[in-house]
C-alpha cells in the first residue's frame, strides 16, 4: 500500500460539527505517537474563548479556601513526561447491535500521545491546604453549557487516583504546547482511565469528602456491573462508573477494501489496555486459526504497543482479517462486547 498522506487539518472524520467531534482514520495508528493534526477531538460543549486574561488554576481546600495559581507558578513544580492512550468511553459505539443513540464512533476515538506536565499530587500537596478527610477531587473545566437547562460537565475522581504518580495536569502534547482543541493550556491526564475523566481547560480543583454532584458524575458515564439485554432495565444500585479501559487492539494496515499484490502481506496495528500491559497479540485470516503476531514496541503501562505480522494468502480473492489482544491481568478481547445502553467500552475483535 502507499504510505498515508501527511496529516493536516482535514484528515479527521467529522462526527459532529457543533460541538466539534472528530475521529482519527485508522491508517494513522501505524505509529507510536498519534500526530496532533490527526488526533481525535471529543467535545461536550464549545471550546472556551482563550487569551482574554492570564490563565489561573483555582485549588479549593476542603474548608472552602481557594488558592489561585498561575501557570508560571505551576511550572515551578517538577515536570514529568510519558506516553499514554486517550480513548473516549464511547469509542466503537457504532458496532453495538441493536444500535445505540449518540456519537457513532467507529475505531478512531483514541490516540496515543506524549503528555508533559506536573503531577496532580504535587499540585494538591503544595496548594490544597491539606488532605485530611479528602476522598474525592472535583475537576471544573472552562467550557460552559449552551443554556441554563443543560447540566455543566463536572467530574471527580477518588483521591487515590488523583494521587497516583501517573496523574498529571498536562501543558504539552507530543512536545508542543497543548492545543486549544485538546484542552490547552491545561488538562487532566489519567492514564488507563476513560477520556471522560481527562477534563479539558481545567480551571478549578476542589478537594472534597464526596463525589462531584450533577448529571455527568451521578447519572452519566455509568454501566451495569453485569451484562443486560436491551429490553432489561438496570436494577437500582447496579450501575457503576466507567473508569478503567479494557483490553483492545486495532488493525491499521492493510485498510478495509485494499487491493494488494499477491505475495506476503504485512498486517500492523496497535494494542492497549487499562490496568497492566498488553502481552499477547494474535491475528487470523478468514478460515484460519489464530496465530501470534510480533510486538514492535516495548510494554509500558498506560501506552499502546505497536505490532506486526506477515501473512501470505493461499489464493487470490477476498479475505477478512482480524486481531485480538490479551493483557497481563488475564483479559482477552471477546468476539463481541456485551451490549450496554450507552455504548461504552466496545472491544470486540477488529
């Protein structure tokens, strides 16, 4: 196949124009870091107006005292940089049957970037006024709902997740200042967790003894603890928050519908998980048994791995290829993902 075109502002698939939701075509998943111009964008509301005043972060203690921290003061803390997968909880929603309302993400509401910033734990320790009695940290972004009747997008995480060394307030992405569409100048980065927690344009942290109130924490982004059929109603108390990603892999090349010359064919793609690392990747052609593929990059918690396999068709014709990954916690991708009414965490075979 010819190499993919150089990324530009038009390469992404438009899933929604207002607010803007853009999906990455799978051919950009043949590299470890997803280029920023091809990286997917998920928005609940429109991006805020920027540059009207110097950016500050409010840190509200459990007692209600707010400390205002400028970006320059934040960046006096020790900086950290590492790669991590960002994936929308609804990536793959289009594959559930029966179909589910909402953004019809197929494969590309995911990307792997190098994130740089300061540890959330260091910010809370320096500016939070003490952690006694703190059980949750609330994240407030600057993107506001379009009408008073629309609930604000407010999320929180348990304090142990906030204090994890991998939890960042990021200012840079792939070595560049964080773009506005990706939450610049400051966003939350929580490797291994679904993207609904990675709050963009973060303007205030609140230390609290309770979870954040409101629709997006108390009602949205929850799924049943056990699979239900579409005609079943979840019993009270049976829904739990969507947090950790599950194990997943994708074929980046060859592309669907490719016409290829006879002879050996290279199959390549990416695989990732939430907890632990992916440690096995398998591929199969239509009618064949699963066989191992080879890793091209090393395992690293929170980031994806590149993989590759060589396959020689036995005859001319049309073939279906598939892949599945397994991880260090014993998860293996299923053929299909159990249905849930919100279309979260699809990880069926690609």
